[in-house]
């Protein structure tokens, strides 16, 4: 069969493939006659023709949307790895551009793999969400109204987390100019053809406004919880949307809103827990959260892995940090901070010493790599709340939240008075705690950029990376050539 070649933007092609990949193989696809074989239905037509004609197929699209988030180049691994290694906590050992050397050394260009990997896969996830949003509107009777409302809310949550990760990598920090800088193209309709490739960049503020609008809508219609711990961890629910809002508002420097959202899922006093929905709380030990039980109430939203559906090789966090040891922990980074004591569980459980070097083993299942990838944990919410409370002058609440996280892993530690006596000192202490608690979970470079801090220099032996100030172009990633070559409005 000879088919006409169509030039399609690779990013859009990914989305089209995802949209049809989860279509079940039913009688409509196997009982073809000669006419059908010679005149095949175009892939792009499968959306309208089949994908919303049964509840099972609609659910297949929802599952496919979550699978797009878990792509190895996006939130299944590489995106988080690049977000961490841009900071000062890791030392590169291999100069391998396929495992993030450009990001580590701040040499990312529009042609670099590190620029293109997250861009394409993030927009694929966004497009998968948009296709569901559009499809549900076009097929109002495909599923019961309550189910449609839930699926729509899940799609808006996925679109929000996709755009948040795009804007924080490829856009200037919101706090630089309250979002007035050019951001990224804001695609809100499902793309089935390359006809709409050309789209100008929205401002950073416009992208954030859309993220928050999606999360507000998602919170309204997402379920309080699901029937199993696995679903509570791997599908969005009300508290997932609230938790993500605390992160978004923290990035915007809107600390009053961080506190307001946090109070919805954090009790007034210790032990801090969520009173409604999934009853989120810190586990008594952090170790099982990463080693034996990936679906505790501490894990608000995670990317699941199974033997038949996992992220392996150079996109796997376990492979990069713990198996192939592409990066060791920087002795001059948080590893060398005197307040991170040798008896701290996060050190005894998650740091592996080999010879003179230390490696992160938070992702410890290396063959096969079955560690879930945590995207939102309750510990982060407590630290988001603590930072916002400190910046608003509520030092007592901020210190209590900080102590909840620290004492979970180092029960006898007492912060010196100088570390918590003033708002500035307490914020610095909380930022150190974030570096310890969230190490290897993809937070460090964003914690630097949202606070308009210089990315520190780092290096060992013959490999080094310079410091990068907020005024330098390397402070954010460039839009990749794959987009520049197909979008005439950039």
C-alpha cells in the first residue's frame, strides 16, 4: 500500500500516535474488506470515529493521558533528573550528553537533546489532555455525566502539571517580573493535524493563569478518593489538585494563597494530616515510602512502574543515580552540610558510599527498575506551607512544620535558635531542609530559579560547570529547534 507522505511536526506526531495507541482491537478493526484496505481511515479520523464510542474506549484515553505523563523523557524520569543536576548537588562523571551532561554543564542549546526531550513529551501529554477535553464535549453521551465530569477534571489536572513543568523550564521565573516575560505557546485545543502548528508565545503570567484555572476546575470535580491505595497514588483526586496549587503559588511568590491552600489539607497542629479526602500524612519512617510501599498516604501523586511497563535505561532515575552511577553526590553540596547528620534516616537509607564517593540510592530497585517516581509528596506540601508561613511572619507555624519533616528522620535534632529566630533565617533553614528531604526528586533548580538565586558553580577533577546568574540566558532552557522549525510565530 502506498500512502501519501505528509510533513508533520514531530511533537504533534507523538500526540497523534498516543491518541490511537490505546484503541482496543475490536471487530471494527479486524473485519476489513478490500475496499477498506485500499481506502484506509486516516489515523487522525480515529478520534471522532471510534475513541469516544464506548465507555471502555474513553477510559482508555484517560489511561493513555496518564501514560503520556510517565514518558521516560518527561515525568517518568529524565525531566526530574535534569531539574536536579542543574543545581549543585551532583557531580557528573561521564560527560555523556545522553544522560544530561549539557544540562549539568549549562551548555544546552536549541539543538540539544536536553532542550527537546521534555518539550516534545510534555506537549504530547498536554495534547492528550486536550483531546479528552474536546472529545467529551463532542460526545456528551459517551459516559455518564458524573464520569465525564471526573474525566474532564483529571484532564485539566494533567494539563496543569504539564504546563507547570514546561513554564518553569522554558520560561523566566514568575517572580522576575510578575510573569510579564514571554512564556511558551499555550495550546488549549486537541491537535489532530499540523494545521495549527503556528502559535505565538503567551506570557508567563498567562500560562500560570491557565494552570490555576485548570486546577480550580479540577479540584471541584475530582473525587475525594478512589477505592484503592494504588489509585489514590496514581490518579488525580481533590487533594492532588490542592497540593499542586501550593507548589504553583509558591513559584509565583503568592504566599498568602500557599497558606490558604495548605490549610485545606494540613491540620492546624501536629501530627499534621489531611482532614478530608485521602488522609495524607507523613509516614513514621521515610524509608518505606521509597523502598517497600509506594502507595502510602504520604505519596499524593506518583508515576507507577510494573515489570511490563517501566522506565529503564538512560531515562531511569535508578539507572542514572544508582546503577550506572552517572552522577555522584557533590561533597560540597547538601551532602556536606553539617546539619544533615550521619544518623539521619535520609542519609543512612538513601546515600550509598563506594570508595571515596557517595551516590544517591533513593531509587534502589535497579533490575528491573520498579521504583515509583514521586511527583507530589506530603512532605513537600508541609515544606511549601512552612516557607510561605515564614515569609508571612508566622514563625511558630513555620517552625512546627519544619520540625515535623526533620524529626521524622532525625528525631533528636534541635535547630539552633539562630536558624529559626527571624523570617530570613527560617526561610534559609527551610530551603536547606528541602535540599535534604527532596534530594533527587526534581526540585533543586526550580527552588533556585523561583527565588532568583544564582545556580552555583560545581565540579570535580577535570569536569566543572560555572555559576549561572538570573541575568544570563542559560538560566532557562531554550525552545528547541523542533518547535522553532515548525512554528512560524516564534
